[in-house]
C-alpha cells in the first residue's frame, strides 16, 4: 500500500514541480494585481522646534505666505496607503538647522517628515521640503497705559479721576516693524449711566500715531488685562462772586462787576460741594487803583477752587471779568426842617431853625442819585449840652454805601424855652386888650 502511494507521488514528478512553480507565479501575479503600489498626497502641519535658537539671536520670524503646512506624496502598497491619514504624519522644522540668506531677511528650515505607522514600506517622493520664514529684529518697549472712558455718566453727576492700576505699564515685545508703530496704549472703561465709583478689568488696546488699532497677533504683552477705576462725582452750579482792591481815581467809583460766565459748574464729593454757596474770587485779583475807565481782564479760576473740587468742564477755567467805573456826580436836595431829628434836647426847650428848607448837596453815582429818597436820609442834629440861645450845629445824614455829602452842612439854630414862649404870647394878648 505504501509503495503504491509513493509511486503515485513520484510519478511525473517534474510535471508536478512545474505545476507548483506555476501556481506560485499565478498567485504572485494575482496578488500584485489586487494590491498594487500607488502614490498618494498628504498634507500636515509643520511643528517648529527649538524656537529659542532664533530668540537668542534677538530676532523673530514669520512664516512666509502665512501658512505652516506642508504637502508631500507617498508611494506604497494600496493596502498600506488606504489605512493612512494626514494625522498619521508629522513634519518638524528644527530652528537649529535654520539657514539665513545673504540679506538676513529670509531663512529656510529643512522639514523632516515621518509617519507614525507604516514604517520602511513607505517611499517619500520629493521629501526635501523647507519652511520658508521672514526674519527681523526683535524689539521690546514699555508703555504707560492711558486711561479713557466711553459713554456718559448719569445726569447730575460728572466724571472724576480715571486711573489705570495693576499694572499701569505694559511691556510689548515682537517684530520691530510692528512695535515701532505703537504710539500709545489705552485702557477704556464704560461709564454709561453710572452714578457711583466703579472699577473694571479691561483689555488694553494699542494704537499707532494715526489712531488706528495695532494688530497684536505677533506681539507678546506682559499683561492681557489691566484694572481701571473711575470716580463719579456730584455736580453743583455756583455763582461767581468778585470784589476789588484799591481806590479808583479821584471821584471815580466801582459801579458794577460783571463776568462771563456768571456761574460755573463744579464737581466733587457731596460733603465738599454741599456747604458751598458761591465761588468767591479774592479781592486782590481785581486791582482798580487809579482807574477812571472800565477795567477788563481774564482770570483762571482754577487757582481759587476749594480743595477737593474740580471744574466739570476745563474750558470754563478762563473767566472774563469787567469792572465798570464811573465818576461821582453832585445833586442838590431840599430837606424840610420839620423832618430833622433832634437828639439831646431837654423837654422844656425847643429848636427854632433859621430856615425851613435846608439845601444839601450829595455826591454819588448817577444811578444811585436818581433813586435817592430824601426822607430816607434821616437828617439829624445833636444839641446835647446846649443851652438857650443861638448855636451852630452839624447836620448828619444817613447815606447808602457809595454816597456821601459833598460838603459839611452847618445849621444856624436857636434854642428857646417852651415856657418863655408861652409867657410872651400871653403878654401880647394882654397888651392888645
């Protein structure tokens, strides 16, 4: 039996071996036809390593064309490629291998492409890829942060001090071409409708000299937010009060003091503003010594604001003041003797005036003279200690401020006893009989 089997296996052995070889060739051909080599393009992000190398040169970079991706083709069996995706590849640009061109403005960095899986069966076509970058000097500057506001506070209130804290200085680092454009750094707080103090954390904004915002994408800021605080103050409108120092020329006097504006709006804490009824400017500010015509001047009233008080609008600081000056005029008046008040007269005596109409010349401003009421002068004489007989006494008048008697008025009077006068009358009656 065994010999029979052996004979069967060895019979036509050459043909059988040939058949096996042919079958293998056929299998290999079919395999290659079903799973052929193919090429596929992949795209992946480029990872930059060792960036400190360029910073140590005090330079910074920007990828040219604004992209940090790379595309490449890979050849392999279809069965292998079909399993691969873009994320299976990594592309690394090592700054230590950077080559800067002769201008010093551009550089090339070799990109090393590898696959996380697939190994040596992958063939990269045109594997030599480079990351092209623009190179420029690195610059760092410090800026004081300017405080600003937007919106309007509530009615009846005014904006007080606005300050930036924590921090009030910003360090900015980045490409020199960008940093050099920066003119100022501003932090803005919204005060719309506010009636009390407030504080907020805001993002500082960088502006160039034209007032346009600077893109900070490539800049490094020491702080991304800063704290800004704003005081909201009470408002009160007060009249301006003025005085003068010195005396005008001769008979000239100050008639009126006028100002433009006549009132001013002040802001401050309520406990400071509430007691104020006017803003008084010291008399020494307006000197009218020897003046005989209008005096006009401008005053900066900020010097005379009480502590803790500010102007609502700084434009109101300058006030125009006009001091009107006019000469005194003289006018005659007649005073009835019956209207003269007699002081110091004994009840047993009476005063007989030489004239029932006493002329008085009064010197004053025309507007005051026109309004003068003679009865309001309260004419008075004092006869204290004077006995019977003829005397001369001084007439005293009560004058409004700014008016005075042009000359002293001396009256001739006679003091007589009331009883003697009555006796004299009786004697005349008896003689007549």
